[in-house]
């Protein structure tokens, strides 16, 4: 999902998305530890997704403070 798609989501949707991505990241780490994960590049992709979502949430927080 691109940053523009994330910006189109509501705050509640973003909170849900960050929660689900954190759970996915935890599952990926477990699968990597048990040698069941075929593509280990999924872990950094999930981390980057969390960072993008947090960035959008922070942008909105700062915009609300200025308004």
C-alpha cells in the first residue's frame, strides 16, 4: 500500500491497520525463528509499513495542533 492510500484512510482505519501489521510482524518473526518463512524480506516490509502509518498519524496530529 502506498503512502497516498494511507492518507486516504481515516484515523480509526489507520489505528486498525497498524495493529494488524504489528500482529503480522510478530507472526513473521515467529515463522522466521522456526525456519518456516520462505521470504525473510517480508519482515522489513512490515516494519516499513508500520513506519509509514505512524508517519501519517503524526502528520495529522501536527496539523491538528496548528489548526
